[in-house]
C-alpha cells in the first residue's frame, strides 16, 4: 500500500514539498497515492488487491516526481488519497470524477452518491489539490521567476486487453514548448519507444490539471506518462528521474532563450 496522509489527517489530503524551490518547474502528481482513509477503506467495496492495482493510483509516479523535484529544485504538489475516492485530474462535472467503473473493475461504493457526499469528497481532496497548485504558482508569479508546469503519471502495460509498446509518452495540447524538445531527445537517445500523445491524448479527458494550471496561465506545460513496469523499484524510479531531469532543464533553457529573443 502507499503512504498514508500527512500529519493532519483527513484535512491534509494534499502535500506540498519544496514549495520555495527556485528551479523553473512546478511539478504535480495527481495520482500519487493509493491510500484509502476511513471510511473509504471499506465503503468503496473493493478488495485489497484492487486497492494496490493501477486503478487506484499511478504506482511509481511519486518516486519519479520526487526525484525530479530534487534534481530540478522544483516545488512538488501531490494528492495523498486514491483517485477512486476523487480523481484530481478530472473536471468536477465529469462522470468519472468518482468512477463506478475503472477499466473492468466495478467500484460499488461510488454508485448513486448523494450531492453531499460528492461535495465532501471534492472538499476533501480535489479542491485543496488545485488550490495548493494555485498558491505555489501565484507566489512564484509574484516573485517573478520563469515557471513551467509538469505533471507526472504512470500507466499500465496492458489496458482493456491491449498491450502498450511505449515505455514513455509525452502528452501535450496547444503548448508544445516542452514536448517537442524532450521528445526529440528521448528519440535521439535510442532504445526507447516514445509516444507523442500516447497512450493518452488530451481528447481522452486526462489533461485537466495541466490545462488548468499550465495552458490556461500561458505557461510552458507537459504531462509525462511512464509505463508502470518501468518504475517498480526506487532504483528504477531514480533512473527515470535522472534521465528526464537534464532533458527538462535543457527544454526550459530553450523556452527562456526564445522568450528573450
């Protein structure tokens, strides 16, 4: 199982690390945890195995994000409860915000939720998560350093019976300032099958956090997806953060150089 809530319990369903980091990135990790605080540890009516599976979180994503935070001196904001309680990377009006079905798994405890229960879950984790990102970005805007937003996720090697060949995918929408140079470096490195808007694209409804905090603010932004069989140990997580950190740094320098031109 993943880590529990930070000190403060149910009111602390979001964590912020290195809030004053001076590097050019703000990192976010929407699906960092598979923690189910009471009563959700029983009320969702899923098994212990399902709580540990990819339907509940993005295994390995937080380890990579923490490695990037350290390497890039970047603030990191992450959720500390499972996305099956409330998905921080979905609009509040989305049907899969509190999913009744995740891939092929029925989430019985999410059926027929009352308006009060939906509001409670939004106020538990979803709204505090986005408010925390806004605070970090607003503070940085006031101080003036350049800022780019990067979201870190992982995905399952097989989805709905279909294998996914990409070890890593970069997801972007209108803003390609980070995606293009990082894609080019990953592909030039060799030995990797790299997805461009694979295995997901913004049209799949997975881009809410980056769109809200990056695109909407006019900031360079990117969503990173790593296949989760690539990050099964701390050493593998570190390998990916060590690979990506200098690529992101060089991309940020390119963006800054273009702005100064």
